[in-house]
C-alpha cells in the first residue's frame, strides 16, 4: 500500500467518524430537547418539601452538588455538563 493510499484510507476513516459524531450529536440534541419539553417547572416559592426529597432518596446537599457543575462553566464543558445532568435527571424520572 502506497503512502497516498494510506492517507486516503485515513481520511475516509476521519470522514466516517465525523458523520458518526454528527449523527450522535443530532440524536442527543433531539433527546435533550424532548426531555426539556417534558420537564414541568416548579414554582420558585414552592420548593420540594422534605418528604418529597426523602422519598426520592435525595438530600438537599445532593441537590446542591448536582447543580454546582452548571454554575460558572463556560464553553462546551458547560454544555456537556448540562447534557449529562439532563440525562441523569431523565434516568431518575423513568424509574
């Protein structure tokens, strides 16, 4: 195999990886959009009561830890953190 053939093969692998990444990104965006549209917002004056949090097995400290990564992050890292948070939120509410 010549050097040119190797480069062409390498470029085709990169092209496939880019297409795969685009497909996955589109699926994640569609999924996150669906999750966000199904979230029912709580009124700011009515936080979850102690017993609601307790039945979910969630303490107030755990809730704060969940939200801390979303505060102050900039760029893609904040987006990835938000997607991960929404994914975990979705898993918890499916159970």
